[in-house]
């Protein structure tokens, strides 16, 4: 995560502002904002679930908030924590959020839990690192938070002691975060916007509070706070590019149809647009695929209306190359590798006959001259499990050299994205 | 009964195998001879007449002639691509005087009495031994059958058998022109007294041997009709797939199979000590069931094993362990001159046969049937008996064609596993390993750590040479009694103790360093020679470089006496045009020369290395002297295939361990060579009248050193560790920053993309 | 129940939609000429034709083969090109263990159907998705040329 860089800056800011803001920050750290705000329109679960009991609602909300992504190790016990977040200056581990009293949050009161979500402070009053997206969760309604808690507390408890974070000084000084919070954390609950439709407001709540899309998709400033004016205009993190998902036609998703957007969110794939991989694949797998059609369409409504931002690489505008190897010419290294190891699934023409998810032609990942996500997928593979249908691509990082992967990426970008690939072996080495 | 295998006591009292014997037979073969007793090919005792009441004429364990004229040859060795069915059939058919197109072949059942391979001391196929042991024996068997058939005809015509000739299974009485086909003689021939020893043909009269014959097993392999082990289907059969504990020696702790059981088509979840299997109506159900299991492993003692630790341990053992001396001549220590020393590291290797491991088993209370393609059918029967507790006679092994062996199917542990699962159900189950399981649960070619050093005189010639190998022994677990008296594994030092070069002071030794408990070592297309030739021939190249001499000229200077070594060196260098032209920059030509498995080979490889370090092979030339050639077509195919197998390993393959488990999973990360990466390969055969040498493994033996020597010639980088780390071959930092073109390189453009050959 | 057209014959098959065609062929229909090598589209052993296009049946959900013409190694000899390729394979003595060869022949046949006189580069493109652990590549290349030209390109040892 970029938190690494951010925390570095955080510390810088600390030095400057400690004296001025220190006392104030320290005193307000545990404040959660106005807790009397009523459950407003747009919050809660969709109408079809509203009648259900609290556990069912809690489960839905926990999914929409994608708790599992950070608190469940693949193959491990649900919500037992231990997911590692590798940062340049150490590693953070997510905590156990099952109701185990000794190692989980079993003895947290409702207030404790609400405070964690709204203010980023744990039961003991320790400040939590913003890898935990409390800057978004702070907008959640109290009822929703308590429904999530009820759900978590209904699950089997797991004994799993928190792994100590492994951060070097001064990044292990949590108190410094209070200053950052003062500056960048707005402890405000979600308020529906008047004049916008019900669907829009619901979508806004899903996107900004529960789904915390901005945490990945909104560019960050020097202090690692989201740039307000550039919401959802795209950012890079953990080596992956979270694309511009504003309504800009060239740089964002303005050119996608409603159906395409809905398909992408709920199935993780749209022909000619892209397949969710990496962190986005996880979001689809753990969270989005479980949203009701009404919520998906609310999200679409909201995303349609996000202010266009002409930022980042344009979505495929080039002409995909001649995909049939020219006879008689000598093939380049990238093509050789593609036909050997890739074409079986993706087909020479990039149509991906074997599974729809393998279609490459024109997708965003192959239209990026920097091939950021493409290289990640080649290096590390990709898994997606939607509707209990696993699709996966194996990793090729171990068996192929940097030069080979660079040539392969460039070939793919050229042939299926119509862009001039610009990768060198050194670029690939840096992304390993 | 003559055989070139001499009685055991000839060698048993020698402290070390003599150089000549080693060169002639290969260490593995010598090792098995030390077992003693294995001096006859038992099935070739012509008095062993099976099926006395059989409608067929069955004069010995190998030949069957039916009343309808059909000729069936029973193959003592298994076919796994190496062409032994054809070679063995040729030996039999040659003396029997039938055409290869007139015969059918079938696998021998497990029967050590009849089908023992004396060079391996078991009913086994491996070690490039088949033609070497069958050369006389199978011809004897064919000749004996012919003798009886001809005598039957002579008796019927009341003529002297010496007046009869045979061609294509028809006996002709030359003076009268009368003819009788074998089919009509089958019954009568069965009554003829078998000969003590039937005369063999003069080699100049050979009709088949030495001719490039077509394989007998091809047609079923081009139309999909041939049945491999994985293809066998029996009524009522279900399919199972397995996951064993990923850490070696670990155990199954618990399985939650609730999800798996709800998958349509999943029938049962079976457990054994260290593995779990899901049985389904078809593989897909079983595989989905397997993926849905939540398994807890007790990861055992190797839970923290890593490749780094593995090599660190070997390096330590190399320094501090107690070496077993395989050979010492003169005074290798303290010689005067310039000393060159190097360390080589070779990785664990998996086999990755194209056909994943499988076995179909049907266990009943009183009997057990196993359908499997195995290199060791008799051992499969043993393990089935052991696991079921049934007497050996209740076990039936139906051996099948092998979709690749390479030594993997010299191990029968997977058959034991399948039987252990099969015991738990009352229907036949076909246990099919996933490719991932096949790679993660292999019997690996051991990793090796070698320290080698030489002292050069003023002319650059080596006056002293010491070579210490450290690593595990395959033989020690495969056939413990075959280990030398001093604990030496003779296979491990083949091509290291006896070099084709004359070096006055030499010591070759081995520090035994076993795999951790629970990990299985395996044969792998030439274990000792493949490893040793890589080290020795790379090091000879290093010496040539240190002496400032051309690698071929240098080898000529230090060559020993054996003319066959010089023969292959001359032929290969001439065909490759060694020294005839200057190669373009970053192109290089490399050589390897050795005498593995009783054959002599010289291989020359041309490569190009891109500025970013990508290696492409341009051309390869091999010269082979494998004694009398039974089928040159097979020799060429085996050398070509063997080279590709060896290059694959050198370029890409290597098993690494992390947290006690194998990291590689499938062909995406256990990469092997593809067609577009394969150069043209010329194979030139030296005509010879010597006894046949092996050809299944030698290609692989030669591949690695020839390649890395060529890379040295192209880049100046000496690779002492496999698989090749291409980052070492990068021209300069700038090359890495060059954008790798997405399109075909145009003429004159920098070679930043690899050209195809 | 779905209906598959395999080698010109219609077959009723009871299999889940997402079951890969490979296992339908091998374990349900009983056509074992199509091989399993990797299960992840890396080796080509499972290659069959779908309306003449070579596909990896190990990752092809059977549902996507419905309504298309499936050709396997057992049926390829019925086509002109398939027959020629098989003949060339025998002529050049390509096979060793033979396990990969069904897939090789299916890929080669599809290549020649599309490009009757393939260049070396065409052969690379069409064939490098098919692994052969026995290393028969040199002869595969020669056999494809022989099938294309009709001229015998024997292995150098078969004079
Ligand atoms: S089994 Fe389908 S490509 Fe390997
Ligand atoms: S012939 Fe054995 S894998 Fe190709």
C-alpha cells in the first residue's frame, strides 16, 4: 500500500505540527463526531432485505463493506485476521475480528466498535492505521455498524492472536496519526443529497461509505489523504492500477453502458472492457457479487454521475494490431512466448475462447502502455470466484525472465490494446 | 548361455570398478552386478516353456506363434517412448526371420523369473540397459524358436533342416521349392526338442538389425487408439484424485469434507495416513471435490525446509563430511602450478512426464488387479501385496504403455497409495494425480553441490584434479545391496571418476548427504552422468579458458587413449565446422564430450544470447558411437529428445522448496522447452562393431554442459548453477532499460528481441 | 441433457455445463485419445477441434461446445488433411512415448487447414502451445512440412 509513503509524510508533518496541533489532536482523537444522527435515507440494507432480522442485514452490510478482504486470510478461518500489508518500512497485520474474548473483539462493547469505525480508535484507545478505511467507514450509520457487529458476533469464534506489526521507528508511533486525523478525517455521517434520486443516494452510500471505492480509486495528496477534487480519478497501489472510474468518456467509464457496468461489478468481467483482477478481483469476489441487483444499479447510477476527470491513461483508443502473425516474418520474442504459453487460453486473436474471462481484446489492462496490471497478472496470476465458478490464470513470474515478461507485455499491449508498449526488463524487475 | 555380463565375482573383489568396465557398462550396471547372481537372463533359458497346453507355439517366454500364423512377441521391457519395443522386436524377429510388420507385441506380466533384467537385478526398465542386456539374449530366443519351427518343417518333409531357408515366416525347402508358413508348423514345433543353443546369424546377414526400422507402436499413437495407463477403463470404475501432504513426511491431521460431499458426482472422500482422495463419477467431480476440501496438515519435521537451507547444508557437508573415495591415482594434492577451483550447484529436478501419475486398482477380499504403466512391474506387484496383505499370486498387474518414464516410473510408491485408497471401496478406482500433485510429490533427481579443482602445468595441462560431489544417492534407497562395499554409489561417480582425459593425479570422491526424512530421491534420465558431465565438461572448459586455448584444441591435447572418444570428437567438430568461422557478437559455440552408459558422445551447440540475457539455441550437432546400432532411427530420435530434455532442465527447470513444500505447480512455473525454442539437431552415428551402448539417457547427459559452454563463448559468463539465471547474462544495465520491442525486429535493428532459428 | 456432435455423431450427454469437454470426452463418452497433461491450457495434450479451430478441451466448459462440430484424434483421420498429417507422422517416425501426439496432430491439422504451406514461423505459432516431454519437436516440424508438401522429408537416419 501507498500507506508506506504516506506514513513517511505523516511523520514529516508531525514534526512541523506537533506543537500546534499535538494537544488538540490528542484530546479529540477518540471523538467520533455526532452520534445522534439518525439512520438516514440511503443507509441500511436494500428494501428487500430490510425486513430481515439484524443478522441477515449485518451479513449483507459486512459484505458490502468487504470486511473479509482484509480480515480473512485466503483459506484461513473467517475474520480471524492475519492478512499482511507489506509496506516499505515494515508489515502490518490485520487483527482478529471474531468474537473471541482473548484474541478477537469479543469483549468490545457497542460503543467500542462504533468508535473504531467512526474514529479509527481501538478499544484500548490506540489509534488504528488508516490501512483500515475508517475515513470512509466514519460515514456509516450507527445502526449499520451495529448490524455488522451483531453479525460478526454471531459467527464461530476463532482463537488467533494478533500478529505484532513489524514496523520500524518512527512509523510505529501510533500517536502521530492523531494529527493526521485532525487534518484529514471528517467525522461525519452520511447525509443524502437533496435533489438527487433515491438510487443515486443509495449508490453514494455504497460507494463512499460501505464499499469505500475511494480508498483505492481516488488519487492521494502528499499527505496520503484523498484529493477531494479528483474523486475516483484513479491511483496506483500495491503495484496495481485502480483505474479512473469517473464518468469521463476517454479516461474513465463514461463510455460503458449501464449493463456493462452492472456486469463488471457483479461478475467481474465485461467483454472488451476488462476482467477484475488483483485487488479488484477480490472486491468482486468477496463483496460486489453479493449485492442485490437494486444495489448494483444504484452503484451504477452513482458512478454515472461522478464528475468526469480527464486523468490517467485513456481507455483504449488505439487500433489493436494485426493479430494474425504475419507470415514469413520472424516473430518477436513476445509473440513467441504468447503463442507458447498464452494463446491456448486467450487465443491468437485475443478472443479468449476457453472462458469469457480470458478475452483480452480491447480490455483496459491491455490498453495501458505501462501494462501495470497486465504485468502483475502475468507475474502473479489471477483468481476470481464468482457464483462458485472459479476462473484462474496461473502465475508465470517464476519461470520467465524480466526480459521475457517485458517483451510479452509489450506484445500484448500492442496487439490487443493498440498501444505502443513501453516496458523494459528493468521495469518488470521493479514490479516483481 | 552367453552374455556380456560377467559373473559377479569378477568385479566383486576389486576395490573400485576398473575404468574400462565403467566406460563399457556404466556405473549403475556395475553396481547391480555386485549384487551377485544376476549373471543370466533367466527368461532366456530356452527350457522355460510356458503354456505347454496353449494353442500357441510358445517355445520360451518371448515368442508365441499361433496356428493362424500370428506372431506375438512378449516384451520384457516396457515402452515409454524410447523405442525398446521396436528394438527388442527387431532382435527377436531378426533371428526368427519374420518381418516387423508381421508381429504384434505385448507387455510381459510381472515375473522376475522370466523377465529379469540382469543389469538392473530386477524386472525393470531403465538405466539405458535394455538393448545392452537383450543384445545376445533375445537373439538367442528368436533363434531357438526358428530352430524348432524349421525342424518341424524338415520332419514333415523328411529332409535335412539345413536345406531349409526362412523368409518372412515361411519355411522353404530350397531343393524342391516346397513351402510351409509358421502358422501351419506351430503345433508340430511345440513337440520339437529345444536346442541347447541355436546358432545365431552372421551380422553380415542381418535383415533388420542396423537398418532404420519403423517403430512398431506408432500407428496407435497417431490415431488415439493406443491405451496408456491413464486411458484404461473397466466396468464399474470410478475416478479419484489425490492430495498428499505438501510437506515431505507430513501427515493428514483433519479434513472437512462437507462442501466436497455436496458436489454432484462426488461419491466418497478417502483418507490415508498422509493423503486424502476424492472419488467421483468422473475426474471433474473428483477434482472439484478435492478443491472443496478444507484440509489441515500436520506438516511434520520438514515444515521449515527451504532450498537455501538445503544448499547450505550440502555446502557444510561438502566441507566437513566424510568423503568416500571413488578413485584416486597418483598424488592429486599439493601439485605445483596454477590452481583453478570452482563450485557447482545443480537443482532438484522433477520428471513431469506428459502422462501424470495414475493407477487403476480393483481390490477385492481375495484378489487385487492393478492397471498401470510402470518401469518396475514386479515391484508394483510387491507393493500391492504388501498394502493389501494378499499373497503375491493374488495380485495381477496389467502393465500399460507409459506416457513418458524418464525414471519416474521406476518408483511404485504411487501404486501403493492407489491400492491403499482402493482398499476402502468395493469398486475399481482409477487414481489420477493432478499435474500439480505430479510435480509436488515427485521422486526428485537429487540436488548436488560439487567442488572441483585442478592444477595446470606451464602448458596449461592439468597435472592434478580433485572433484568432490556432495548429494544424495538414488541407488541407496532404490537397491541398497547394490551399493559398493565402501558405501560408494557407483552411479554417482559415473563420468566423474573415469574421464576421457589423461590426468596423472586424480581423486574423485563423494560426500553422502541424504535427503531429509520423508523426501524421495529418484532416477532421472541419467542421474550420475547427467550431473557429472555438466560439472566436468564445464570445468574442462574453464581450464581451457585459463590456459588460453580453444576448447576443442585443449581437449585434444589432454585426451586419453580411447580411440572411440577421439572418433566422436573428430566427427562432431567436423560436422559443426568448429573453428571454421567467426560467430557474430553474443553468439557462441560450446562443446561437451563424454562416455556415458557405454556409449561415446560429442555434442556441439550454437547459441545466441540477447542483450537482456534471453538464450536461444540455434543449432546442435551430435556425434554418437553407441557400438552396434540396432535401429539408427531410434538412436537419432533418442539423442534429439534427450538433448531437448536436458536443455529444458538447464534453461528453465528446477524444483525449489519453501516451508517444506515444493513451490512449482504446473508447466507455468516448471517450464519446459517448446517447439519454437528447439534448434535443428543433427545426429551423426559412428559406425561400430562394439557391443551396443545405451542411448536413452546420453543425449540428456550431454545437453547441459554443451549449452552452458556455448553461453560462455557468447557472453564470457560461466554458469555454475542451474537452472540458468538469465540475469547473469545481461549485456549491461542499459540493455535492461531498453524497451523490448513488441514487434518483429527489422533488419539492422538492435537484436532486442529473439530471432527464431 | 445436452447434445454434442463428436466426430460427426450426435451424443446425448448428462454433464454439468461447466465440466470441461476433456473429461466429458474421456470419462463419459469414453474417447480416451484426447489426453490430460496439465489441466490449465499449458501443454496442448487435450487439443480438439471445435468447428475446425484447435482448442484446449481441459479448460473448455462443455456448454460452449454445444452446437459446434467437435473433432477428436479418433476422428481426425476421416479428414483429408488429418489423414495426411497422420501419414507424415508415421513416415517421419515422430512419436516416442506418444502421449502428447494426439494434441500435436490436432494442432498440426488445424494449422494446415488454415495455411496449406506454412512457414517455419507459422509452424512455431501453431505448435509452440503443444509440449512434448520426449522432445520430438525436430521431427514434428519435419512431419508438418512433409504433410504440407507431400514430399518425404525422412529423418536423416531413414535413408
Ligand atoms: S491438458 Fe489441456 S492444455 Fe494441458
Ligand atoms: S512423445 Fe512423449 S511427450 Fe511427446
